[in-house]
């Protein structure tokens, strides 16, 4: 699957469990490629590779 055909959907931020934090821009959710996959490095426990969101390849929203 090429990057231009990837569909993104909101998933609950694993760091704040939906409460809103700096890693999800205080939204409680992050946009992740579908189907959603937990971060392969931390298994969803939040690390530098997933931007502390717990998800594989979260969309960076600036």
C-alpha cells in the first residue's frame, strides 16, 4: 500500500486514555493509519517511536 492511499482515522491516545494531553494536542485522539496497530516498539505503552501516543505511525498534526 502506498502512502498516498493510506486512510487515517482517530484512535484514543494511549498516553492520556482520551483525557487530552500534549501528545494528542489535547484532543484525546490521534489520527492513525487504518487498520490501527499498536506501536511495535512499546506495544502501546508509549515511547519516543510512537510520539507517546501508543500507535504505529501516528499522523503529526502541527
